[in-house]
C-alpha cells in the first residue's frame, strides 16, 4: 500500500486526495493547507488528517476549531510520495525538505520543468519516471494535447502540430481573475508556453501553440490541426481516438454542443464537483484532408491532470507499468463518460 501526502488542498489537491483515496493500492496519510479556510475545514470533515503548511499559523487553525494532526514535516515524512499541488512556483521551495525526508514528489505543471528530472504524461512517457525521486505532471492543456497526439503519432506519424488554446479566464472560485469583458491574445507572442511544455515530454515534436483568454470559467477549448505522415479517413481517426479511455468522443446528436453542456451532463450524472477527467473531442469536428487533421476538444482545467497525478505516484514507486496503472486509475475513478 503506497502512502501519499498532498501538499496544498486547493483546486487540484483536493481532487488528487479523493482520487488517491479511491485507489486500491494507495492511502492518503494527510493533506496540508496554508490558510484555515473553508477548504481546510472541509478536509477534516471528510476525514483527512490536516497539517498546516505554515507552522506560525497553527494556532489560527485551532482557534477556528479546525483540528491539526501535526507539523508539515511530519506529513512529508509519513508519505512514500507527496503530490505537491501548491500554487505555481511554490512547490520548488519545498524541494530540499522532500529530499531531506527521502520522500518522492509529484509536482504540477505550474512549476518550471527543471524542478524534476522528468516531465510526465501517463500515455506518452510513463516509463521515464519509473523509480525516480521526482516528476512533474505537465499542465492541463499540455496533458490534453499529449493524450490526443500520442496515439496519432503511434498510428500515423505526426509531422507537426498547431493548436490554438481558447482558455478560461479563471476557475469558478477565482474571483480576482479576468478578463471580465474582453478577448485577450495570451500571450501575444507565439508560441505560448504550452509548446515547450509539450516538447518536455515529446522532444522531437514540431509544435506551435497560441493562447487566447476569454471571460469564462468552465473549460478550455482547443482548435487543433495535425499534419500526419499518413492520410487516414476521418472515420478511422474517430475509431482510433475512441479506443483511448481518457478521450471521450462527443457527438452533437448527444446534445452536448458546448462546454457548458458537457459540464451540466457530468453534474447530472453524479460526477463529484462536475469533474471531467477526459479530453472531450467533438466527433463531428474531426476532418482529414490530404493528411491534415483538424478537430475541437474541450479540456477541464480542474480535473484532467488528476488521473495523471495518480499514475505518476505509481511510476515513482515502480508499482506498475503504464498500461496497468492507467487501467487501475480509470476503473477506480470511473473514467469514461
């Protein structure tokens, strides 16, 4: 049984904690929180042991009636692996502490790639992180691109990838984010950071990415064009992608013609927090002409890296090969809409 601590019980951390708890071979030993807010209280009510990330604020937790299980160092020492889900750039500040306790760590995509020996996607390069001390799960958008391009590259060969990423302005709880009434090239320069992030796991891929930020909170939307070495039909591409468990083909006949309708569907069918772990590719958008493939896909920024983080734990522990880990994760979570 692998023991896992979660550093940062926020948007990603709380989802990772629940996903780890659902695995037959893992146990959450505790979670950390810097502020004694509603998320900290919810963690203890769910049953997670809570460890303040800032020891100077321990009294604040107790004064608000939020029980504390111990020091943050004790949490790090208790886990075989820590999943670091702290805000971008913060995870690196804990690197020496993880090394001190000989605890392996899974970082998230907000950290610079050099925070760990490898960057990680379960479908693309799982084996690179086997029995390593640290790895970094690439960002939500990069995860979505990697899941789509990997089977295409294996089956047909990929000459180049060009993607425009239409990105949500903020998560539903990020009231300080924007824009409120604007459409932003973000960044104005090309490529966006997603291209080098994807090349961290696919070094030889010719990829260009462009970012646009819009006033929405639901999901990201990708417009993807892939130049293939072969010239398959749209139907065979649909079959290929349909065989990928973390890719869900969405038919317009299903009634899900927008990101909002996808979110509403998973809420209606009982997904906790409305999480969409899968790439949602609109089947009717798939078009191939002279080896040039185009499609739309929706990516839930709060959820798609969660199964990847679970698989990364297994990779660091050397517990399973990639295919077995993905299968175990997906079955435990109920991946597949």
